């Protein structure tokens, strides 16, 4: 079976790495891919959002299945267009991917179906938003309605910060058209947990829990990023909490989407806050999270191809989902200055030494290879994942592996899994 994975980051490298273990796979492609993915798959220079070129390539190479991994092509309807051409594609269609593509839509869905989440209001007028803010308690959360590479969320500690965020998003176009509409919601306190789930629109199978670290600096300081590290499983997500989330959040979400004629098929991401009043939804994503994928897939025991087939054919109930009873930690090595401004093109050394260590996998995010030399090519450069029987052991192994890797101005958090 020939499989194409759409995307170029650490998540896509993890997906390719997992698919490479399947005996059903004869050849892997990735578009556009990166320097590390190139060791496992044929990288194709097609933008992840170029639907027509992607379809043309799939037809030319007679590819059997396409895994659409990132948010942008899902929101643009890549799965829809491929299915129209008779191509088997994995991921939600455009009308289901709206759960991530529009925060106002997802908040309304939660409200209509009594799915617990933060109180909120939606604004498309900056002056009305500011007047509303003047009556609210601080801190407060301001979100761009559309996709913003995981960075469209500002936690404002003061009214001045909140007003500035509104102006930047709505008037200043900080996130382009994604900030034309914003969601202002109450600041929830508690512990965050991520639960990814496979679903075919009828059956939903939650995966092992995880937690990620969004802030750029230690002790959860600095700007929001796409994610600076993750670990699995979460220490607070026990069986009782899992059952509660399934009954109050997971199943109602999938049922609601199906009842609206928008059945969700693929991977759905539940970002949860465990508050004193119980679990509440922070956000939905319509795909595998990054870097959560880099700690989830190393623990998945199933053949990922089997799961993809079952979801496409709506036979997920026939799968027995199994995860290893271990822990996994991932440390993201980023370019200095990320997520604001950073330089590319620095040589990276030590990756092979780190990758050769026991229980270590180095996933590439922003890398490229030129004449056999590996260079930085993005904000998040590498994700160093380690598995072990216990979480503290996995964290120790991951940091030991990180110490072997060097590039100019590299930056990583020192407290992943320790908060």
C-alpha cells in the first residue's frame, strides 16, 4: 500500500514513523516533508495547502491512501476534494473541521449541547469588544476565531493588555482574517489535559492522555507557542475523570456533529481544563496535536493503517485499541526568538548520536538537508521523545538525549513534565 502524509512538521514525522512500522505499507510519501522525514519517506515539494497539485500527484503515483495531518488543508476541504476524485483520504471533511477552524462555531456547539466550557462572548466589532472588556474581571482570555498556527490565544492579565490584544487581532490583523472575529472568554483555573480520540462519526475511542506546555519559557512564562514539549500519560487523568469526560464531553460532541449533518471522521483533539467544577473544554482541534502526537504514537500498539481503514469505512468498533503501559516525554528544541522572530539555516549536529540512544526517537519539525548536512528551517526544530516505565525516567532520558544535540541559538524548556 502506498500512503501519502500531508504536512511537514514533528507531528507528520511521528505519523510517518508509525506508518513505517506497518507491514501493509510498501511506500511512504510526504508533502512537503522535512529533513528527518526524508529518511523514511519520499518528500514531495508540494505545499500542504495546494489541493489540486496534491490530487494530481496522488493520481500520478497511484497512491492508495492520504493522511491529511495539518489544520489548514483540513479547513480548506482537502479531504472533500480527494473523496470527490475517488481518493481514500483520512481526516475530517471541511464541515467537520470547522470545530477547529472557527472557535465561535465550536463554542456555540458546546453551548447548544450543554458541553462544559468557559463562559464567553463573540465580537466582530473592536469597540464593542473593548466596552465588554471594561466590565469583566481580569485575567481574561482572547482568541482569534480562525486558525493561527496555535498562537491565536492571548491570556490578558490586565485591561490594558486585553485592549491591546483586541486591537492587534482585529484592527492590526496580527493573525490576518483569522482575527476578524474574536472570542472573549473567562479565564479558567485548574490543570490542563489533552485527550486525542479516534472517531468514525459513530464510535469514539479516546487515546491515552497527555499534557503539553504551550508557553515559550520555563515556569509557564513567555508567549504562547505551538508547543514546547509534552508528556503522556497525564498524572491527574484517572479512570473516574476519563469516564466523566466521555459522558459529558466526548460522546456529546461526536453525537452533536453527526446530528448536524457534519459527521466527524478522523482524530479529534480535546483540550481540557480540570477545574474545581469538573472538566471543561478549552478547545477542539480537528487533527493530531503537535507535540502530543510525539508522545502518543510511540505508545500506540496498533497498526495505524488498520485504524485509518476502520475510520474511513466507519468500522471503528471492530478495532481493539491498545497502548503500551509506559510513559513518554518529548522536549521541543526551538530556534532562539521563537515564536516571534528567529533565524534559519544553522547547522545541527548530534542528532544521530541522540537518535541511537535506547528508547529515544528524534522527530524533526523545522529541518532541511543540504549536501548531507542538516540545518534549522523553522521555529520548532526538533522534538526529542523518550519512553520509559515511569514518567520521571522518560523525562531524564529525553533531556540526556537533548544534551547531544547542538545548533546556534537553540532554545528548550528545562521543566517539561515537572510542573
